[in-house]
C-alpha cells in the first residue's frame, strides 16, 4: 500500500431528522486542527436525503470541501447503503484519516467500513493527535473500563479511522463568511439489493431532560443504599430542572434504567453543573463526567476518590445534605419565579 | 429449526482489575476471569429464541485454554454446543484479525449446520469496542444489526426478523433478512439463575477445540498480531486531577455555599421563570 497517495482528513457527517449531529461539528473542529498540522484539506462526507443545503454550515464549521450523497435511498441510516457510499468515496478520493462520532450510527458504520477496507479502527477515542511529518494518527482512548489510557496507531493501512466520543472535542466558532467546495456524489444502490428496512423510528418523548444534553445533572451512586434512597436524586434533579445520572453500581442494582449511566460503559456528559452524590468516583465513572463545568461532590467518606475530581466537595451524609438542598433550591427558585 | 450462534469472550473483570504502577500494564492476575457480561445477554437471548421457535444454540469463543470456563457458563445459561478456537497464532489480534479468525470458525460450524442467526454482546468490557460483531457480519456477508434491544420476531420460513435498534433518543424498528447478526444491549433481557440440570451438564461439558490447522482456507497473514492493522503504542494511567475544595462549616452553611454558587449561574434557570 502506497501510503503517500492518501491525503486529507475526513469527518463523517451524521444527520438525524435533517439536523447535523453535534458530534459531527465537534469533529470538524478537531479535524481542522489535525488537517492544519498536516497541511492538508479537511472534508466532510455527508450522506442522506435532502441534506445538500446543510453543506454551508459545514463550511462555517471548518470544512474546506464537502462530499454529498443526497438520494431518497439514504433517507434512513442503514449499514449496507451508507457503507457502500463511504467505501466508494474513500476508494476514489483516498483520505488519510476518517473520523466518525462514536454514536449508534457512527460506530455501526465505521465497524463495517473498516472490515471491508481492511484497515484499522480505534473505538471511542477521547484524545487525537497527528504526527505532522508521517501523518500517523495518534488515537488515544480509555481502556480496561477506563483504568488506563492507550494510544492506538495504524501504521501500514489507510485510511486511518477512529470513532470519537461525543462531547469530548470542541466545535470551532462558526465563521459565516467561510465557504468551500461542494462535491455532489452518487452511487447506484437499489432498494431491492438492501436486506434491511427501517419500518419505524420511535423518538422517546422528552418527559425528562436527556442526560447527554442537560445543563444540570444530579447523579447518584451506591452510597444511597436502595432504590428508595435514590429517589431523592430524582427530587433534587426535578427542583433544579436537571437530568438524573447514575454510577454503574446504581444501574446494576436496578435502582435506575441504564440510559442514565454516566461513564465508560455509559454516556459521556459535560453539563454546566454536575452533582455527584454518594458516588465513590471509580475511574470508569470519572471518564464520563470529568469535563463538566462545575462538579459538586457529596460523600460521607473523606477519602472517596470523587473528592480528587470535583471542584467543590461536601464531606457529609447525603441523607442529611440532599433534603436540605432540595428545600433550599425549591425555596430560592420558587421565589424567583414569583418575583419574575 | 433455528441454528443460532452466540460469539462470546472471557474477560478480566475490569471493575476490580488493578494497574501495575511500574509497568503501566493491567495486572490480569488481580482480577477474576468472567464471561463478558454483555455476552451473557447474547446467550440468554439465543436461548429464549430457541425456546420460542425451536432450534439449537451454539457458542463460539477465541481464547487461551482457560476460556473453556466461559463456554461452560454459557452451557449453564442454556447453550447446547460450545466451540473454541485456541492457538498461539491468534494472539495479539485486534478487532479486524479477531473477526477474521471467528469467521473462519463460523464457516466451519456452518458446514455441518447452516447458521440462521449470530448474536454477539454489544461489546466486551476489556476491549470496549463493539467492532467485532459487525466485522463478522461483513465477512460472512450478513446484515449487521447493532444496538439491538428487542427481538420482535424471527421467521425462518420467510427468512426475516424484526428487531428494535436502540438510538440515542429512542429506537428504530427494523426488518432484516436472515441470516443476519445482532449485537445486543444489556437491557434486552435478564439472565436468570441457571436450572440445576444445566449446571450439571456444564460442569462436565467439553467443548470442541480447534487450532489454526483445523480451520480451512486460512490466510495466516490475517491472524493475530501480524494480521492486526492497529497496535497499542503506549499506555498510561489517566491524569490524576488535583482535587477540589472541601467546604467547611455546618451542614446548613455548606448547603448555603452550594446554593449561592449554583444560583450564580442564572442563565440555567431562565426557563423556570419563563415557564410560569
């Protein structure tokens, strides 16, 4: 394989219901840095139905060019159809790097593409760098349940591919003056050749704030002792208008559904405020919340690891402190509403 | 009659594993080897489908000889047959080389009894990638269905299945042709305690074990470390944060400090006001 033929950094642009996934913009921000360090172009690769108009926004977020497959056959994400487009485009234009969001779609797509292209794929990357000279991608990720960080290289195969966790990289400030090259692509994929069909998409109603989008998260852990004990986490979250998070232990004890799990095997979150209540702070939890704006920890064990990873800590019994917080916030926020 | 194969792995329990601070490597002796928790749900789902539609459940693993224990665990859950590929040539495989080796074993299993459905766990807790399942599906030219959290129907006669695929904010209902591959979420089922007859069968069970030489049409350059495009160049412990400020005072004073630092971020509470 002649590695020098492969030039440029690509970001797979995920579009859901006509909206660009935030992680794709984050990856354009990170991809821009890698491309600049290498002095190569940055491109978006977008697949969907009636998505071409979204290209403008990709230029604003840093893409020099955008490859677009815009066809009704791509209305829904399906591994087989999307994979064909990515593979055809990559074989024709030979990028050195392709980044995907580590979402249900991005992980599924990247795994299939990597197998067919027989190239390396690093999963759930949280740190990216590139060697300016050789173009070698340094993709680092938590391994062994977050116990260590590992840097993965793909020396002899191209493109080098990685899925990247949402909410870890930063999108750049959009520059609305910036434009770029739109490259319309097409590929012959027939409905009858596809073996899967999306019958329905069910979006769960947002009765509660989505944890990966919430500005405030109140998370509880093993120290709450029981499902009843966990109830006050819901209550505090409700008073603050926030979402409920949980440690792996709390989820495994069935106190709460695992959609709420924060950490290596759960969701990565970056709220403005994160309450870690009766959570010891195992590394596997920390990797999922350590980039939060303000981390407040409450734990009765003064030696709990969480106190090393918070901004402010209260050493005390959650069963005493949390009800006081609920009352205090309820009073304060309720009062503001009356005067407002 | 369905033939379902669950692909499974024995892993160190990463919840208790320790890091050797001198070498920065995982001290595997510090953690018990267990059946990857996601794979237990894969086997359980295979067994449930077998009980519903009739058929057999085989499990397949790649690993060193002690991984037989993980197969026995699957027999306890209700699997009928166990296969293991074990050879030094497989060592050091990344996800691409792993899916290649497992595919060669699946092709051999397939020769006796065609496979209708392959089920994998969502990911392993030591590798944390979830890439092997889709890789196997691609190599066997089956549709990969990842993040499956419900199997609605498997219809062998008409060669289709209907499943739910979990998304960040809901799920898709997908119809797929058979044969195909599912990788399943934990929430798909609960693994109950095993009935005694399964335990007795498991205790005595000896799986079929194959070395590379037992498999057919193997390109040895695609195996193990040699067949792996990715390598781990270095490992290091995650950065230790410097630690936060521990608040002083009575519980009431501590609560007041929290209250004022949170309320300072007024913009977060705008909606509350507007909502009234």
